[in-house]
C-alpha cells in the first residue's frame, strides 16, 4: 500500500476518489471483505446450485462482512454464516474451498485513504 509522503496516510492504489479519510470504512488502508459463496452440484451433476440469502427487502444478497485483524478467511466464513438462519454446519466442515477473487474492488465506500 503506498503512503502519502506529507500526511503518512495510506493512499488508494487506484488513485484519488475525491473523498479523504476513512469514510464509512473501519480501517485505514485495505479493508478486506469476505463474501462466502456456497455451491453444490445437483444429484445428476448437471447443474451447480448457488445459495444466497434474502434480506428483509425484495432483493437477494450474499452474506458478507469485513475480515477482522488477524482472522483467517475460513474463520471469517464460519463467523459470517453462523449469523444466518440457515443450517450450514455440514458445509462448514468441508475443507474443499477456493478463493474466487482476491484484489481491488471498485466500491462506493472507497476513499483516498481506505
């Protein structure tokens, strides 16, 4: 993460956003978010099913939260899914997992410093 030479604050690696400080984000610099995506094949292995949660509105969304300092991704996934009303106990013991994407996400919450 590059730092501003004058203020010592971290800089957004993709450039200025026009908003200084942390904004709505908890940390200076990178704020790593985790979005667990749970899939399974149907019995005939013909199509993959994706699980999503419906919030209190008419929209569907993936469960998500920010990675806590020192927390591993598997621990974050267990924490995030434990807050849902769905039973994912058997799925959480499965060690077959993949990181689908790791990198910068252009998000409305991004600032010049977070």
